[in-house]
């Protein structure tokens, strides 16, 4: 058995939704859209500790590159998401994958589209460039892109929809996101109020 790494490079999608009261919504709709302005209305608000949901995962777009590295940190191959299996295709080859709880679901209930239960939402989004995820695993044979399947998550806002990598499986086994030394370059940071 040899150790391998899957490295995902491109854009990291980080976002959160904070449920607002009508009073908070009315106050925020007329303030600036930076953190200090928002904290003048919501003094305890932090983008990564919201009362609704948050996510920080690799963003699925044409800039995303997935590479396999050896134990010696040598790149064996690089591929786009299109070269990997969809979870449904992979289930024919590895039927046990269907036994995972919520294998095709979000791990949280998140969106930035207002509805009856959450009529007012403060949406935070940041996009960062660099290495956004890493997985470490072992294999007897050198893995191919077709040995992996990806489950995507989606966050919908009033204007757009953002798709990201939620889970990665190798030959039917769920891989764990590893802690990595974040060295990401900020591309965008925005706050929006929906209601």
C-alpha cells in the first residue's frame, strides 16, 4: 500500500447565511455593506459563526484542477471535475456507496433565498484563489480519476447558484477533508441583505 494525496486547486467558495429579524433587516438595508457597518447593527455577528449556516469548500468551475500526488509530492496526474465519476455512475461499480447516510444531500440546510421560515437573511460570501482542499489515502494500485466520485453541494442566492465539492469518494470509500495550511489569495468579499 502506498500513500497518495488528492489536491484541489482553484477557487475556494466560502459563504454563510445569518437569519435576521425584521428590525435587523430594516436597519441593515440602509447601512454600508462592510463588517464594521454590519456589526454596528449586529454587535456579536461574525461571518463564520452565523445563526443559520456556513460552508467553505472548493468551488466547481472551469478553473478547478484536481491532482494526484505521490508520497514524494510528485504530481502523477491532473484532471478537471469532468473526468471524475458522478456519484450515480459510481454506485453501479461500488454499490456500498449507496449505504452512506445523506450521501447525496447537504450536510446542513443552507440557502440564501428567503422563505417563510427565514424571511430575512444576511448573506456573506468570499472567493479565494489557491489550494482549497486535500485528501490523504492509501491504495495498492495507482489511482485513476475514474476511481473517484464527487458529490456536489449547491447554495442558491437571489441572483445566482454556487456549486461546490461537498464530498469525495475513492472506490466507494468516503475521504476526509484534511486540515491544510491555508495560503489563499482573496478575490472577493461581499455582504448582501435579502428579504
